[in-house]
């Protein structure tokens, strides 16, 4: 197991050209900067980071009162259920989570 070249405690999972070896995700996140890490696949600017905790949230009552939201939810649920049945219900929840994240990026819900 390769240790992080910065903290030497955690497992180094990311290859870092700046520190010359593998670094752990924590050290990578806390030590990166635009001038030294631009171009690295792990470096993201603030507008590239998705904040799903800021995504719209609707209560059960809001869903019941809004036919447009119900239509969107029905389409999403139907697609997921249809795909799940076609896959003989072997697909893991994480797969559907990634689909929902992509839908949240592209669907105008307001």
C-alpha cells in the first residue's frame, strides 16, 4: 500500500505531479491551488463543483399541489422502474443516484 507523500499516514490514491507521488484525497483537497494544479483532473474551480444540497426540494404537499412537478416525477420514476425491470432488478442504487444527479443538472423544475 502506497502512503500519502504529504501526510505519510493515509493511503495515497491520487498521483500528484507537484508532490511527486501518490497523495490521499484529504491532502490533495487541502493543498491544491490554481497556479500549481491547473490542468490536473482532480482540480476543480468553484463553478465546476456541483452542489446537490442546493438542488430544489419539494415537500409532499408541494408535489400534490403542482401537476407539472408530478409529471416530471412520473417520467423519472417510470424510466427508472422500466430500466430496473429490464435489468432484472440487479442495478445498484448508486447507479440511479448518478442518473438523478445528471437529471438535476439539466431539468428546469421551476
